[in-house]
C-alpha cells in the first residue's frame, strides 16, 4: 500500500533531492564546526551557514542576513523572543488560537514575571479580527504575539493589519510563522512585523532540527542562551552583535546545509508557484470533503484564507478511530487530536477529542486528495 502523507503541518516528509545531497555532502566532505577553526573544513562549514543565512534573508526580504538567527526549531525561536522581550508585570496580547509553543512559554512567564495574558478571540473559523486586538491594547502592553496561520484550521491571520496597529501603538509585534514560512510569500521589507519565528522543517522543506528568528533592527531581546560563539573569545561576556549574540554552541550544521538547499530550491521555483499547486489541490480537497454528508469541516474552505490545513470530524465516530482506520485501511497519515493547540479547540467546541487534520503541502497530489475523500466515503 502506498503511503499518502497528509501531515505536512507537523513536518514535510519528502524533501527536494538537493536537500538530501547537501546534507550528505556536508557530513562526508566537510563535517567540521563552523566559525571556530581557521582550517579548510572549518571555513567551508562557516560558508555553509553563511550561505543558508543569505538564502533565508533573500526569501523573507531581509536586507541584512545577520538579522536572521538560527535555532533548532520554531519553538526555540519563540521562546527566545518571548523570554527576551516580555517585561515583568506587563500585558502580553495574543490570540485564542495559539500553539502551545506560544501558550506554554507565556504561561510560564505569567508565573515567573507576573505577566497579564490578554487574549483576542477568534471567530468560528479560527480567524482573529484586528478590531479584537485594538480593544485589548493598553499602555501596559509590552508585546503582541500571534500565529500567521492556525495549525488547527489553517486560517491565515491578517498580520498586516495587526502589525500596523502594533506600529501605531509602538508595541513590538512577534509573528509565529511555523505554518506559513515557505508556504506563503513573506516579505519583511514590506510587512510591519518586528520579529518572525519560523520552522525550517515544515513548508521550508528543510530537515528537522532547523528553524530561526528574524529580529528587526531596534529590537534587542535578551539571549536565551549564553556561551561560545567562536568570536571574541577573549571576552567572557556574550557578544553584542548579531547573529553571534543568539547563536551559542555548535549549531546543527548538517541541518543548515539541508535548509540552505531547500530554501535555494524554493527561491528558484518561487514560493508563489509552490503555493499555486497547493491551492489547486486544497480547493479540490475542500470540495470533496464538503460533499460528504457525515464529514464536518472546520475552518476556512477557500484557499484564499487557508494555508492548506483541513480539520474535520465524522458524525458519530471517534476522531482517533477514524484516523486509525485511515492509516490501517488506506495508508493515509493524518494528525488526530488537539494538535498542541488546546485553546483553539476549546474555542471551536472540539475539545477534548479534537479533530482529524489533513495538512497538505509540497508534493501533495490531486490523487492524494481523492484517496482521502474516497476513504472517508466508505468509512
Ligand atoms: C503554529 C505553530 N507554531 C509553532 C510550532 C512549533 O514548531 P517547531 O516544531 O518547529 O518547534 C508549530 C508546530 O507544529 C506550529 O504549528
């Protein structure tokens, strides 16, 4: 039985061939630590990291690549930004659809620093309207954080409008782009976003263990970690400059080699053209699911408002049993349950059993969409 992988929202599984080659080449032919030693493989490793940083900056419209710092995943980037910027005793405004990689650090910070967490509500499709934000901002707000697209419903949030409001009020604006980096064009030369956290292993098509944070000039979060950077080694204080300020310890250089190749692939193809294909499959899948009387779909159906995530339940059936039947009988891999976003499910009324999530992405075909619809028809 062929595998139909519909869990791209967790991680993209099949990568472009160049990603495997770049990682293999790094491991076999370079293999040294970047930015530390002046020998040839060390310098070559440093170039790999620098090339990946330049590629990421180009993809996101960032003029100075040093403002893109690498992390092990989006969670680490979010922790860096949240811990680095949330002022003790202040308000932090967020939405009711955030992933636990935002909710848990905020909950911990509320306890440690006495933060007041303020939630802007989402509508039934998981969309948060900017009006919801405006009425929650006060003179005590030290940070606004929101996801670019819900990992539960796929709803693409109006970050442009939220960002303009944040600018007007002079409040730092952090965006969680875990679900959108590589899936939607993101141009930070135009968007009013101050910090943007991203995963390298989802829509960017890189390997697991990669991610990063864009930090706009003028923002200076406290580092999450201090340690060796290979630079200014005579000093025992952390370097003040980027990216070294935020990149202590040996990085995941094989992963960054793969991520660089993946981003190179996206730059060549164009995120917009990858998106066009995903949209065509998404529209067909939404129409197919909508035609099944027992299937209840949550979130936006139109791909203009959906990043490529389809959340559904089947009347009279336990979601976990449906997901298990899809895998064992049809080879279809989905993600069932709360998808690390309990608050989003509470808001949608699907807590605690959750939904079945079909996350499509690069490489998902019309045949994959048809297989899912046909499998649900005979369930
Ligand atoms: C919206 C959202 N934010 C953050 C994360 C965390 O990403 P990572 O696994 O790269 O830490 C995820 C992962 O699923 C996500 O969907």
